C-alpha cells in the first residue's frame, strides 16, 4: 500500500461518514479517525444588554470611571456629575433583598458613601461615591447588568 492509496482511503472515509476505519494488512496497519464522532458543541452566552427606550436619560456610550461633568446636548443636565461603573457586572441598589436602598433620587451623598453594589464573578463590590451632592437621576435599574464606564447616577454637586 503506497501513499496514494492511503490518501484515497482517507478521502473515501471522509465521504462515507464513518467515524473510524481500521485496515490491517500483512505489513501495514492503518487507522483513520474522523472528528465527526467526537463532536463537541460550544455554547457562548453573552450578558444581556438592557434595552433602553429612547426617552430614558441613559447615555448611549459608556464614559470614564471617574466622576466627570455630563456632556449632553441638554443644558439642564450639564451641571450634573456622573457616577460610573468601574467594573462589568450586575448592579444592585440595596445590600440584600430585605434591606433598604443605598440611595434614592433626592438622597444627599458624601464622598465615600456607598451608592450601590456591583456583583462580578460572585464577588460583591461596594461602589463608593467620589463626589458629594444630591442624587438627581438613577440611570440603571436594580439587578441590571452594567458595563465598564456605564453611567449609573447623576449627582448635583451644588
């Protein structure tokens, strides 16, 4: 059996749909295995992206982690500062289901106050405010996935 015969045998096995063929002759042993019998299915799950109505005041693109003045077309929002997500994960507005919310619209916060928790890889990370002021808007619903740099809260620093 020469190389050309082996190549033809490989082509025949691939077309036939067989998963394994063993050929033993006096001086040659050939085993041909195809990958079709050993298939593996990989399922990739992507984190759901929140569908936000056009009327909701959520920024379309994430911005830097640091609290910075909001850059929007509306002049009334330009005086506010954004608190943004420093990590990817799921945002929770309260420490546990039976506890009160960390902050609500109208809450006065100081630098270092916990405003929410973001769960990432089974770790709960307290997100602290980098600014002092009053919460004007909450941009993400409780138990919603958040991206890195995604705006979470609008704060009026005055």
